[in-house]
């Protein structure tokens, strides 16, 4: 087998301890059956709530809702849409997210924990209860009209995917892009959904002015893995089509490989980078798996349900990459991991990035043409 189909860590399990590192999860929390089409299999406890409802005995509750229920859209009028990003690891100063929660259901998503601030669980609630910020475009217009705003680039999907299924109905991302295009406000986009192609016209117009770039997230070409790890995203083949079509339209396109999970998908890095480059991507980024907050319990439950024969191996490899834990809060380390496994992933990233001429150009979003309606233009 070549290096595109075989993990370099195949032999690592010989060095692992044989004990089962079970995460402490109370019996009533774990799902009684596998819920296809969802990443999480149950609702974790919300750390901000004192009281919660639980299912103690199956036979005791007749009307309990199982996890495979229709997605609920919760419409609201928000107070703000642009958020200052304090994290030093994500490379963005500001972000905006028209939707809270995400129907894509990626089991590893760090945004799951944020859903607890809304009073919901990071588990199934995150995928099934989507908050719709209906006045997002109006809020952005108001924000950009502030006389002290200096056209700093804003990231779309800094938290949840702006092109998740809800966009098909509400078109809030489209509205945000139209406002950005009107103001010449530079914006970056990250998505793993092909619905972005519906906005090719406005993206192409923005690209001519140098005020937009986009990244498509590809974690695996293994469709069996994708279906369970990020169940409501589009296929890798379709994501490559997005890169190809938008790059051909003049939009600067990149590929995000994240997270890289040792024992599951880290061996696909070269294949992903080559395929993305062949389809017009010119820049890349990656993250290494970390399981913070409730994600630790959700991922552990998911991992042992789907990969019972080598779940221990994967779990231990993650621990080895975070100093014996599965999460790290240190700036500069938490998104990359540490130790020889994380170093091997970083070396692959550097090697293949150079091989496929990724990240070779010096490029930045144009902040010099920002203007408010009625202004002739503005220099900074």
C-alpha cells in the first residue's frame, strides 16, 4: 500500500497500553441505538444548567423523543453579528456567523461547546436546534457604517458553517456577502458545503476587487468515514468541484485539512493537498484533533461505536499528542499538538505544501477600497 492509503502510525498500537481508557459517561446518557445521519449520539450535560431531563428507563417514558427527529430552526432577532476573535491560533481578527448550531453534525466540531451558552446541549441539540439570526445582514450594515470601522477582514464561518442546510431557506450568507460587496468590505469564507456555488456571481464580483478568498474543508476521501464523521456535509469529490469552479471564476481558493486525526485520516494529507492543487487551490491550512469540553465525551462515544476494533489505538494516539490528555488549552500548541506524531503531521504538511506549490504567493485581502454608501472612497 502506498502512503496515500496506509497510515504511518499503523504500528503504533504495539506500544500502547492495553487497558481500555473509557471516559466517564453515566449510563443514562449513552444512546441505546445508533442514530444514522447524526454525528453525536446523545445530549451531553450543559455545564451552565442546574437542572436537566434524562432518560433513566426506556420502558418508563412513552413519549421520549429519540435523536433522529427533524431539525428545528429557531428564528431570532440578534443584537450583534460581528465578533472580535480573541484566539491567537485561528488567524482572524473578526468573525460573523449567521447561524448558531450546525446541521452538518461533524463529531469533532469545537463549536459544539458554544451551543451550551444558548441553553442547549453540545450533543444532538447542536445538530437539531439551529438558531437563525434573521437580521444578520441589517446588523452588518449597521456595523460597517460606524465611522471608526477600518475595513479589517471579517471571517464568515469562524464558528459554524455559513453554508449549512439552513442557508438554502434563509439565504443570510448571501445577504451578508451582498452587504460586503456594497461596502467593499474584505471577507474570508470557510465551508464544507457546495451551496457556496449558488453565490458564485457575487463572489466573482468581489474577487475582481480582491476582497474575498475562500477555503473548502476536506478531511477525507474515504466516503464511509465522511458519512459518519461529518454526516451532512457534501462529498470530497463535490468539494473539489467547488474549488475548481470558483478558482476558474477568479476566486482565490484554499483547502482546510482539519482536523487531522491520527489513525483515521492523517495519512490522507498528501492526497488532499494534491487534489486541491490540481483543482486550483493555492493555499492551505490544517488543524490537529483536540477534544475540549463536551466534545471529549461525544467523540469517545462515537469512536468506540464506529471503530470498536481500533478505537483504543486512536484514543491513545490523540493522548500522546496532547501530553497524556485529549485536549490542550495552550496558545500555539492546542491546534497543532505536540510529540512525534504531531511533528510527523506537521512535517508532511510542510513537505507536500512545498511539493504542490501551496502558500507560495504573498497575498492579502484588499482593505484600501472600503467605502460607505454616499462616500466617494476612503484611503487608509
